[in-house]
């Protein structure tokens, strides 16, 4: 609502109320007919993955939205999640607002702050003065990792940027079966009953947020931001969905890409002249792939397809709720993916992509041996990049690239009361920065020139409303730049210049390509050699746009950015924890990799039946836990979900001081001694170690937040008293931070 303190008192004040005239400031309201707004963001879903964009994946609910609304075939995003979300929330280009790369990779320059500047009010901040209630459910990823803690600061959390409520998660991804969640401004310990799934939970929360709004303020419109973790890895989905796709991909990625292109042409998503882009480097001909790799890859792709269908089913529940409550007709519902499909699975994919990327490479044999567990809570899978290119059909390259496969995304708009067209396709060029001005236009609201004392940056986007009922309207956009990790592109009046950059190479050596997108949807016919002057003009235009929007300096570093920020902070070698404290996020936990440390716990009230978790660090995919059960104190170290080391000793009654003392014996190797009341009771060799930030979950004390040991189920609270728990690090581990931050690089 508007700030009533800014409106001057318009009554009169006498000596008593009898000779005074009162005045009440009226709250602001939305223009008559202003729609409710629902913005749904999918994660890492490629251009062709929805049924209505040519896929064989069953997405009936999204297809129905498209059939009763409009689809965009020329809609673009940035090629990673945080920058796209900054565009959606602010209506400005990502670099201009400080989020030119994912929020974790701040480098100290204005374009890469890992947070949105206050000079760019967000959509909920703009809607609030007009009576909108704004709510968020799901992924945020617009807060720097240094601010994830319970004590904040919270200014860049959703509630600090205009939302009234938030239920979701920070960072790039979440375990769909056992996510670590936040509510409003604090971490929560979430019980995960049998059958729990994050996508279901997020839709439940979105429905609850809308329900609470419409029942308490029925005359005011709402904005619901629903950002799924799906379909970012890990690909988690109920088994029944996977069974629907058994054998569906056995013909291989070459054939499925051909099928999708044919459907796209039939649907009118792409022009009839569109060619299929060549296979990307590193993607082999299906005929030449070894049989075990084929089979494993198909199983992983079946799991991904099932994951997306499950997401569609959950979106369907939200749509049915809006319809049942009479809200659907005047709700502007917008669905988009944040970037192209991900190649992070490499050439073969993985059963456990987290350990595969950080400390324990997997193989197709792992997938085949454990295929019955795919999609379940004991898996953490991702598909091969050959299937990622299928997702991006007919385009080339992937997420993080500025070619079409990274930046062209599906967009569906559905607003029965405001869009007369049904089932039509729009081919005007648009970008994620156009979402906010479209919402404002439909609501009859103007972007503010000042907000909370900050002069506002101009909104870069334009409204797409002109396209709603005029498919033949000329594109009103003329220019759009792209940049991510040194990959660059510029679109101008139908032409696109694009350069793929190799990390560490000179930018001057990047090879620029030139495509006429209006005639070459998939960027297959390079005109660079025959039109050098036009290419030069576009390259020069890119540099001008880069300067205008604050892109510079170009920076192709990845995890090194976080390393540089970490080194600026004074090292902390002593950490004190308390039972039942708020969870410490996995990316905020102290770095214990490649260094000696000790953990000392003083406990009281111990009995022969004492049980529960004392300290849980990470999860079953990478972590360790100290817990009591059946009169024993147990330490377990989980290198992966199938490789674990354990020791256990008797736990005395009454009081005890327990110490875990780790000694490094080699690279990623060590031993850990377990002492009780100063006496060493056991010693365990750890021949393999994950890096500190390879831990698959956060840190909890006095209870388990997520599963780790098969010996218990969370929360498994410690039923005696933890008097104190101290982690003492022997020295600073700067020499090993680059490896430790490798995991930050993988969580994209």
C-alpha cells in the first residue's frame, strides 16, 4: 500500500475535536479492472520441452494455457538463472541492476554485485502503492550467499524487495524430496512426510498465499510469483511418472530432435524453412554411442521428462484453483523458463551429478546398476548434454551460451479477460526485461521515478501488450545485447552477431558470427564472411550497449570470483553452535577442507537410552553426522550416497565431553579420532574426502534437517542436553579455497 505518511494532513486542527476537521488518508488502489498477476518460472527447461512447443513430453495443463492464450516463439532471456530473474523482477537489464551473473559470483564491480540495486524498484515494490498484495513461493537466487544466514541482512531477501510473504529456498537448486527451506526472513526445519515433493509443496503454498489474500482483501488484486526448482538438477520425481516414459527415448537424441523440429514446423513455432542446428561439440552421433551409454542416457532422459510432466501437473492444480474461485479470467498468467537447457551433465550424465562434478566422477554403469532408484530420494541425477540439445531443439548450444540454445525460451501468456486471441503464436522479438512493463501496462500503472528515496534507473523493457491481439504487429524492439561469462551477442533489427568465448582466452580472439534471425531461426547460416562491415557495426553496437548498461569489465572467471570475496574477510577459526539453532546454509558453513580441526561437545543428562543427532553437516550425498543411539555414540562420514565410513563407541551416562579430532594425512585424506572425556576411544581413516562446500546440505545442531544415515529419520532430536559445541579450525585454508568453491561453480 502507499506510504500514508507522505500525504500531508488535509483537515484542520483546533483546540478540541469539536472545532477541528478530521482527515483520513485513503489507501491507494489499483485502477478498475487491473488483473491479478501470476508469474511462473521454470528452471533449465529448454525451448522445445513443452508439448505446445513441439515436445513429446506430456504437458496438458501448459498446452491448455497456450490453447487459450498466446505463445511467443521469439522470446529471450539471459543464459543463467539469477540474471534472468533480475530482469523479470526489475524490467531492467541484468548488468544494469548488479546481477550480470549468478548471485554467488560477485566480483566487486557494479554489474556483478549479486544483488539488485535499490535504484531499480522491483515489480512487487511498484505494485504495492496500488493495493496489490505480492507473494512468492519457490526459488529466489537474488541474494548474495553471504546474506543467507538467519541474521541476514535481509534487505535482499524477497520480503526486503517488496513481497509480503515468501516460502522457498536460496541458491541455484534444491533437493526435491528433502529441500532446505526458508519462510519469510528465517530458515525453517521442515518435516518431510512420506511422499513429500517440493513442487507440490510450492504449489500448496502459492494457493494458500492467494487464498489468504482473496479472503481477507477480496477487492485488491494479487501478484503471485511461483518459481519452481524444476527442472534444474537433481531430477526428482515420483516413479509412476517415470514409468510413462519407459523406452520413449530409445531411438536416440538425433531422431527425437528431428521429431521435435517436425512438430514445431507443424505447430508454427518455427518457420517451415528452419534447419536443425548441427550437433554441438561433444555430442556424438547416436549410432556411435556405446550401448551402455545409450541405455544410461535414455534412463536419465526418461527421468527428466517425467520431472517436467509432474511439474505440469502441479501447475494444473494452481490453474484449477484459480478457475474454481473465479479468479482465472482476470488473472494475467505468464509462464517462462529462465534459460536454456543445461549441459552440466557432460557427455554421459550422472546418477549423482553433485559428486560427479565435485569429488567423485560417476559412470553409465552407476546409472544402470541403480536405475530403479532414479528419480527417488537416493538419486541426484542429471542427463547427458546430448539430451540437453534435444531440449533446445532446433537451436545450438546451451545454458550459459549466448547462442539461441542459451537465450531463447518459451513464454506463454494467458488472460481471458484481456487477451482475445486463442492458441495463437507471436513472433515479435521480446526479452525478459519486457515482462515488468507488460504487467504495469495491463494494470494501468506507471513505473516510479523515485522509490524510497532512490532516483530510479529507466526501465529498459517495453510492454508486449501490443502483440496480444495483433499477431502481425511489427516488433517494437530494435536492439538487445547479451553477455554472460564473456559470451556475447547483440540483436538489432532482425540480425544477430554472437561470439562464443573460451575462458582464459583473449576477448580480441573471439570469433564473431552473424545471423539473420528472421530467416534463420536456428542460427545455421553464418554471414560473417560475406558481410564484414555489417558485422563490424554490430560489434561496435555491442560495445556501446555494454557501456550504456554497465556490462564492463568483461569477466570470464567463475569460482575465482567467490574466492576473491572470501579472502577479503578476516578468517574465523572458532565457531560455537547451540542445539536447535537455525540451520546454517551449505554455502555458509565453515570451510573444513584440507585442514585440521576439532569439534568438542559438552553434554549432560545422558542415559543408557539417550538418542538423537548431536551435529549434522551435509546430507547423505556428502556429509558427516554425530549421533547417539542404543547407548552408543556414532560418527558417520558419507563420501557419497553409497560410500560411507563409520565408528561407534559407548556413551557414558551423566555428563561427557566428546571430541572429534580430524588430522589431514594427504590430499583429500585424513583420519578422525573420537575422544570421550579426554580418552581416545576409536580412530577412523578417511581415504577419500569431499571438499567442504561439496556437502549436500547445511549444518544443524541437536537435530537432523535432512536424511543422512539409514539408522534414523529426521528430525531425530537429541534428547539429552548439549551444553556447548565448538568447532576449532587449526589454520586458515586459503590455499584450498579454490577447490572448495568448485561446488559453487557447479550450482548454476
